[in-house]
């Protein structure tokens, strides 16, 4: 009987660990999904086609010089605006974290 209880406890421990790992993976996927969703809702109007010189999603040539400036500089541009791009793509209610997720999504598409 003691052996059986030990197996059950070990089984519960393994299940708990698996659930924790699954939760962490889900959270990471949710952040990526949020960035993509925010891109579609806020950024795509300009960045899908390159309106007003916006770097197009997934186009390495458009992003080359911007990437040299670095991610931190890009984030400042996202938050404060640059050129014809208004702060936070024109959605002032966008949180800094959501803006970061959108930028991370866009940078992840540059190949």
C-alpha cells in the first residue's frame, strides 16, 4: 500500500510539473499571439504595404538600417512616433507592453 501511495504522489508531482511547463509554454505563445494580433489591429494598415515609408512586415531590406540602430531605438520610435508614424501607431490607449509585443512580432518576421 505504501508503494502504491508513493507512485500516486510521484504521479501527481509529475502531473504538476507537466502542467507548470504547459502553462509557461501557453503564456509564451499568448505573448506571441498578442503581438501578432496587435500588429494586425494597429500596425498592418501601414506596415503591410509600406505606406509613407513604413518598413514592410518581413521585408529585410526595409528593416536593415533600422536593425542597425538597435531594438531599444526602435522601441523609442514605436512609443514616441517617428516621421509620419504617430506614437504607438496612432493608438494612444495601447500599453507599452502591447507595443513591445507588436514590435517583437514584427522583428521576428524579418528573415
